[in-house]
């Protein structure tokens, strides 16, 4: 039996997901990291089939998923080219999916609103919808969730919009016997987990973390999208701050200083962003030699 998956958003995460699905299907055991399971709950990786996909970018809509995952502005590393899938990316409802700036750059007009989500989900007989829309796309996410609830299919919400944590939606999903997993995901070795690992070094070395900063250079269009202060607040603010400071003894004090400063953005690879607050202070330099930080990071990213 297959798990039939629909993707909302064919961006960089979708690209990594689709590449990984095909790559690890045929990879030998020794090439498969411990975090990737070839079999889970009786299902094999080969049982996962992507049967539908939505996007709004004219460079992705209307083409086969196997090509759309490599269309610009996607810049995820290319590790595996999957075979032609036969799944043509459908145009989704735009709503607040893209900032005006990105919309202009991609040539997406406001008029290009369509709502065939329910029809595509039911026609493709999808079992689960994986939401990979840009951060801060609240209205668009809710539109996809409504369609999935109406179609009676499961939802994996991989983005920082409250869906599984929304009481009303959770109640309706329970009633409809629709499982929801979420909200948001964390990259295996991304900025958040590295930041969290460094922050955790402070209490372990009896030092006090007073302020901390995450400065992201480069990144994908989701980072460009987060340069908008409002989208950052709606999207990543909580998931970029709380996991990092939650077990610091003075987390309320650190939180007080958390603020947003954004700088420039441009095409893929030139964006920078100052995500949260200020600078890190510690009580003694020898407590934090580079050797120690490096060893700790190696250890923590395995553990957390
Ligand atoms: N990259 C990571 O490591 C990471 C980690 C945790 C969470 N996330 C979350 O995953 C989400 C996706 O990240 P990404 O890096 O793939 O972003 P991305 O910008 O590369 O991809 C988003 C895709 O969604 C499309 N889109 C925009 N509005 C749409 C709509 N209304 N309907 C259908 N498609 C629409 C865009 O055209 C784009 O192709 C973000 O919300 C991000 O917060 C990413």
C-alpha cells in the first residue's frame, strides 16, 4: 500500500524532500544516515509517492515535479535527479503566499488566483498534504488546510503557522478523523539547531548567556521573504527564539532583548538577515575555546 502525498509549495524544502525520497530508495545501508529510516511502521520509502503538487511561481506551475524542484529561485543543493514523475505542478491560490517584492520579481500577478486545491487533492486521491509554503503565509496555509479537511486527508504542517496548535482546527480534525502533525520543522543541520547547540554550552560551562544573535547570510527565497518585519513576526520569530533560549536560566531576560533588525536582500545567495537580538556575552574567554565549541557542536547536533 502506498502513502499518496500532495505538496503545497515546491520550494527548496520540497526539492530536498523529493530528491531524498528517490535518493534513499536506492541508497545502500552504509550511505544512509541513522536519521533516515528505510522502513517505518510497515511502510518502505518506496511506498511514499508524490501524487500532486501546488505552487504559484510561473517557472514551476505546469511543469513536471521532477523539473519544478530545480527551477529558479530554488537553490537547494542538487544531490539526485529523480525520474520524470508524471505529476504536473498545479497553480494554487496565491493569497498571502509571496511578498509584493517577490511577486513582482517572479511576475506573479494578483489576478492569478485559482482555487482548485480541493479538486486536485480528491482527483489525485492524496492521503496526506505536506505544507511547505513560505513563512508567514497565514491565509494561504488556512486555505490549503480547509481543502484538506474537506477532502478528509491528513496534514503535515512543516511551517510556522499555527495549525496543529490551533484548538478549533484540532477539534474539527479530530471530529473528521484527520491526523495533523505540526507545526514547523527543523533542518537537520540548519541555523536554528547550531544556534541552540551553542546557547546550550553556556549553562553547561556555568556561564550566563545575556544576549544572542543569529545572522543569516545567503539562504533561499524564504529568507528574503522574512526580511518583511511583519512576516517575520507572524512566521519565524517564535521558532527562531524559543527553542534556543528555553532552557537558559535567565530566558525572560534574554527574550526581552530579542528584536528584529533586517538588512538587505537580493537574489539567492546575497541575502542577509539579523534575526534576533544583540551580542553574546560570557564571563571568561577560556571557557569557550574554539576547540571546545567545535567538539560540543559535533556532540550536540547528534544529540538534540
Ligand atoms: N529551509 C529550512 O531549513 C526550513 C526549516 C524549518 C521550516 N521551514 C519552513 O518550510 C517552509 C518552506 O521553506 P523553503 O525554504 O522551501 O521556502 P521556499 O521559499 O524555497 O519555497 C516556498 C514555495 O512556496 C511557493 N508558494 C508561495 N505561495 C504559494 C501558494 N499560495 N500556494 C502554493 N505555493 C506557494 C513559492 O513559490 C515557493 O516555491 C517555510 O515556511 C519555512 O519556514 C524551512
